[in-house]
């Protein structure tokens, strides 16, 4: 029998803690871009709690569904479900319970906020993972839509309605997703081939994929920049965001002009740093 501490450690891996943390940060940034957290602590805790549960639950369900392909890839073959450290039935129950609790909590906070959180979960689990991921490389578009839901939900809860700034923030995430995922699929090209998961490098080649990465990076930076102006970010913070965005675009274009595995992996790492830093700036300004 595993101890509670061991169980927590295993599920910490199943929720992909870094990915979950980044998505939570986008939701909090959306909320804090229009609401002062000091004067809205109960609401801030509700956003944090509902997003943590919903995102964690959907990630566990995704890991449950993908356990067979995880076992085929060197990068993922040691995950708890792939090696049998957690039973599929247990993981599915935990994922469903966490998801349900997160969505129910979100609906209690605000019905429209809850609907957006539910939509994000539906797009991520049903549309992206279950329906499209194994069929087409274009599935990442729907993964990007799901990734943009937390920041849209946070912004909606703060201002009370869906407006252009919230949509632009969600688009910034949507356009950022290809940079994040495509660089990853290029680095682990053989793994994805082994598992039979269609990717852009596999279907269209590396050079076309680099063109898409550069284009999406530019669009992500533009969306974030215009949204930052829309939320009233001051010049000092805008300047920092511009520096971060310039770095993202520079690396993406450099990877297109002078392709290398090292530069591709650097872009993958920087893309995550860029998004996290942009979210921190929106929380702080």
C-alpha cells in the first residue's frame, strides 16, 4: 500500500504541475488585470481553487486516455499510469472528481465564468485529446482554444462580461500554443512517430513548421501587446513586455533562418518563460 505522501507525489506528476501552474497563472493574470487582489481575496481564492481543480482534473483524464501512447515514447514511458504505479480506474475517478468539483465551484462563483471553465475542459479533453489528437496535427488549434479559456474566464469574472481585451488575451495564448507544442514535437520527432501521433513536422516537414512557429510567435506577441495597452499597462511594464516579445520573435525567426536543434530547444524553453513573465507583468502592474 502506498502512503498518502507517495500518492500525492504520483498525482503531482499526473497533473503536470508546471503546465497546470502556467495555466493557473494565465487565469489569475486575467483576473488581476482588472481586479486588485488585496480587496478581492475571497474571489481570488475562488478563481485559484476552481481553476486548480478543473485544470488538474482534465490533465489527469488526458493522462488516463493517453496511457497507451505514453508507454510507447521514451519521454513519457515512466509516467505513473504507463508503468502501472496508478491504476487506470483510480486515475479516471480522481480526474472526473477533480474536474467536477472545479466546474461546480466555478458555476457557484458565476454562471458565465463556470461556462467558460467547462468549455475549456470540454475542448481540452473531448475535442483535443479524445477526438482529434490521434487523427490530425491540426488538433493543436483546439488545444490552443482550451489553453486560452482560463485567462478569458479570469478576465470575465473581473470585469463582468466578455470584452475585446479578454478575447485578445485568449488569442495570445492560442497563438502561443503552436510555438510551445511545435518546437516540442520537432525535438521529440521520433517519439511521436513511434506513438503514431500526427504532428506538423511529420506531415508538412520541419521548414514549414518553422514558418508556422515564427508566424504564430509574431501574432502572439501582437495580441499580448495590444491587450496590455487595453488593460492600461503603464509604460515601464509595456517596455518590459516589448523586450520579452522581441526575444520570442527573434528566436522564432532565427530558428527559421538558421535552424538547429539547440536553437529550437532554446525557443521551446523561452516560450514558456515568455508566457509566464507576461502573466506576472499583468498581475503586477
